[in-house]
C-alpha cells in the first residue's frame, strides 16, 4: 500500500503575485486626491469669486435670470460709484486706524502679561489662567449692553476710543494665552545670560525675548487686526458720524438711486475693497504666520 501526498505548489519565480491595483496600472489615490483638493478649494473660494465677478459685472448681467456666472462684459463703474457716492477712502482709513491701534494696545498689554505668567510664580496662577480662558470663550455680543452703558457714562460716543478699547480688551485674553505658550518654549538660559550681562527684566523682554517671538507676535497681531477690522455691531452702534464709520458699517448702508433699488454692484465692490487689505496683510506676513502656527509642533 502506497501513500500519496499532495504535490506542493512550487514558489513563483517572479515573487508574489501583483495586487489588483498593480495589475490595473492605475493609481487611484493620485487621481482622487487632487480632485478632492480642487473641490475643497473651489467650495471655499466660491463666495469670494462670486463677489469679485459681481463687482465687475454690468447691471444687466447682475439682474439677469437665469444667473450669469461667467460674464462676457466687464465694467469698473461700480468701483467709481462707490467712491463717488461715499467717502470710501475715509472708511478704509478709519478701519485701518481702529484695527491698528487696538492691535498695538492688545500686544502692548498682552505680551508683558504673558511673559509674567510664563516666567513668574504667581499665587493663584491656575485660577487666573482659567479665568482668562473663560473670558476667551465668552461671546463678545453679550457685553454689548454693558459697553453701551459705559460709552454713555464716559461720553465716548462718536469717538474712536469707543471701538479701540473694547476691541483691545476682547482680544487681550487670546493674546495672553498664545504669547504665554511661546514664552514657555524659550530656554531660560537666554534670560539668565541677559541678567549676567546687566539687562533688567524690561530690557530682557524688549531686546531679547520679543525679537525671538516675532512669529508669535505677527500671528497674534494679525488675528487681532482681522477681528477688529471685521467687527460690525459695536461699530454700528457707537459711531454714528458719517466720516468716522468703518468699512463693514459703510458697506451695509450703501443705498441705490431709490428705496426700491439694491446696489449689488457697489456692495460687491465694497466687499472686495474691504477684504483686499486683509489678504495683502496675510500674504506679507505669510512666513511669520506659518512659523507662528507650526512652532512647537515638533520636538527634538
């Protein structure tokens, strides 16, 4: 009686069998990923592109039914009407002044406070940080009635301080938290060396620590600037003089030739002009923003 064994399958001479993906010869990941990225970019930029195209459309294309998405006729009349009807340059300067002043004020008070919280051992530091975090999460609109009463008592109506001080105060907690995290990442040996060289605490902060945290200052400052530039409710209520209004308020109050006309073209032009300074600011400080957002992400 003979016993038969199953024949063993000889190993392949060419290695393991190729997968279905390799046999098809198509790398689906390299195809789907760019398409997905392009769709996300189009989805995010669609409102911006729509406003830009509306600002250069003729009135017939703006009011056409169905909508004219890609116009063949372009005009700059809406931008000319924007500056002819209203002192729009004054609105831009007002927004720039208010946003810049509030940003400098927030950084001027926030950076030293963050440095003290990062380096000094304060009693109740945890409760102080918890309070700052709670204030950061607090909706600014809930402060409206209280701020309105303060503005009335101090007679700050139609005064830039009515906007600068609240904007700086609202953005101050975020500035402290962001700057504190950057100060904690700096080695203390630099400050010890500065003390040996005769620097005071103020001199160490101004001449050594702050230059090293320039990306953090740029990132925090731009966030504060954008928040102050785009704010609407406080600017609408506390400022009533025409020559002191900011861009968001002025853009919302643009009117047509009659009460039944909605000037979509000038409104779109005002939106584009109001957004352009922010885009240029971000592009100018792009390197500092990237360094500030990615600093501390990798250790080693």
